[in-house]
C-alpha cells in the first residue's frame, strides 16, 4: 500500500495533470506533494487546482501538501524574429539590454543590469547550459561574445552567468503578487527560487509571518552563492530543494553529484526535509519507461537520504504523468525494501530539547521493544518531524483532529497522517488510535505501539510524554479498501 513508502513524491501540476480527473489519478498513483510552478499559469488556473486538490484530498482521506514554487529572478533572452536563431561555433554575436526583437547575430536580454555586470572572459550559458558564449568586450548597452558551443536558441530561454555577481533581488514584483495569492489560499510550503544568501530566506519568512500564514519555507539551492552559504540557509529554512537544473549550470556539471550529496547530508543533520529535483525520469516525458540511468538516479537519491523526490515536466506536460508517479513509487519501494538504513540514533552526550529527547526516546524504545508503530499526537507536527529524522523502521504516524496540520506534514520522510475525532483524555486518544490502526491494516492485535503526547491534554501542552501500549485483541478487524483512506488500501489505483 502507499502508506508503506517512506520517501515522498512531489509532482509538478501542469497541462497534463491539472484536470480534476487527472489530479485524482495523481493522488491515487502516489503523489504526496503537489508543486504549483508559478513560472507558468495564471492565478485562476492555480486556484482551480488548489480547490480541486483540497476536495479530492478530503474525499480520498489522503492529505496532500501544496508547494508554491515562486519563479524568482530568472534571466532570459527575449524573443526572436521567427521564434529562434542558430548560433554557430566561433560566430561573434551581440547581446543587448534594449527591448528589441532578436535576429541572427543579435540576442536581447530581459535583464537591464546584465551588460554592466559582465566583463571580458566571462561565460554566458543559454538554454540550461546547452549553449555557451564567451564575453569579448563590454559596452554601455551591448556586449560582444563568441559562440563556444552553438545550437538553436529559441524565445525566452534562460541565461546563466556562473561566477558573475548580478544585482538581483530574489523576490521580484511578480513573486510578491504570487506570494500574496498563495498565502491567501493557504499553501503549505513556499519555495524560493535562486536563493543566494541567508537574508533571502529571512525576508520570505518575514513576509509569510506578516501575512499571518502557517506556510513553511523551502530554499531552492541552485546558485553558487547558495552553496557557499549552505548551512545557514538550510538552518533558516523549513525544507530545502536540490534544484539540479540551474545548479549544474552554475557550479559545473561534474561537481553536481558531490554537491547534491552534501546538501542532502546537511539537510539530514539539521533535520530539514530535502527534495531532490530535476530530470529524475526525464525520458518518460516522451516514453512509457525510464532509462536504466534514471532508475539508478532515483535509487541513489533514496540511498543518499532524500526525504522526497520531484517530478517536473514528467508530470506537468509529459505523455505519461501518472505512470511516472507510479514508476517512481515502485523504484523507491524496491530500494527501501532491499536496504537497511534505519534508526540513526546518536547516543553521544548532547543536549536536546524536550521534544527532541522524547523523539529520540520514542525511536530507541521502538527499536528495543520491536514496536511496529510510533504514533505522534500532534497539532504542529514538530515532534513527528524530529522522529522522522531518526529514520525509524517502525511505521510513523501523526494523528490530530486538525486537518490543515496533516496537509503540511506530507513532505516529511516516512510520516503517514491520520485524522481523529476531538479528544480530551488519554483514553480517548488510545481508543481511537487502536481502532484506526487495526481497521486500516496499519498494525495487528498484539503489536506494541509507542505514543508521544503532551500532558496535560486539555491544555494543549507541547510534547513531553511517552506512552507504550499493546494493541488489544478486541480491536476489531481490517476493513475493506472502499471503507478506509486511500493510502491504506492494498491495491494501488494509479
């Protein structure tokens, strides 16, 4: 069942997946997080997707995290007469900041400060690094460059200038409008593109807080400056994304594997969910099966410690969006079944917060008692995320009577979420948990359960207690698939 998978799947929503029928197929195939890419689409289109996902999530009893991905200051070429030009190796071309139509030998840029920031010898990479130019001379409104690697350059393709500090603000006027819209629709996470410095995340956090939103932040690591300020950026963020497309262009493709592993290791150490993204199953945009290299890439991202893996064009505009999700699910499950990378519990003499201490104790107790389930009674999910950082083999479940809290937790490794009815005593909680675990097939009579909770319950206390019990033999039997939440059903329905 879908609840058995630990690493989560982020699927980008686009023309191939935004209809109500398609979104339901995405959730049934295994999507945990819906990425709304604000580089494309209108607010009206995104609003329709948000409403549909919330409705489907309630219907299927399958919480889904909404991830708003802001466009950021992406530097692009302008438009060309005929839609594209051919760049030939050794050819001299001019790049201008003027608002003109491009033509052979002339490339317009939409970034007015580009010319003044460049210097002779600097590299300009176009179309995700497929084309390369070398700056020869710089004027006031134009620069001259030589084509090092040529090819077709189409309208609005991206420009990267690795090693050149550009005077850009990571939140453009468009981003600010998009952020206001996203917060009004209660998105769960906001991903900030082209983060360079810790102050970028601080500013996003301030804007979210000023909007009285519970949304969390996600720093996209895709700039050289971000790699240089990596630890502080991750500490300030609620999650981090290895945005491998622009990152490879910025740092050089040969450095990408090592940097990817470093980001994941640091995210794991600081207990921040890490999303590994970009071209994970890229060939499935056109083909029904992935390449062997892509299967290995997905598997290695799981082995490295990723909390979630992301599909971009594969689910947004590809021919096989649902098959991509189910294929990724199958690869992840195979890796998780065939490896033993659980229980990362440090017994060093380190000082922990109360919640972290309870989380470590819950994980260690589950290991020593062979408990099958760890249940976190929660309102924020903080303790559940802490426990996920210890990578327990025991099934990890967060329970609450507050649905919005469950939606925000779907990005966390290994964490499944269940909605319970209002409760006022420990007996209320244990009775409901016992019933749901057995009826949903998540545990059996006789299994030990480790429960974390806050005492006293009526006062909404933060997690400070651990309770261990055994599921009674009077707990009932497992219900049929049609009567239980989607992710607990035995048959996958992608």
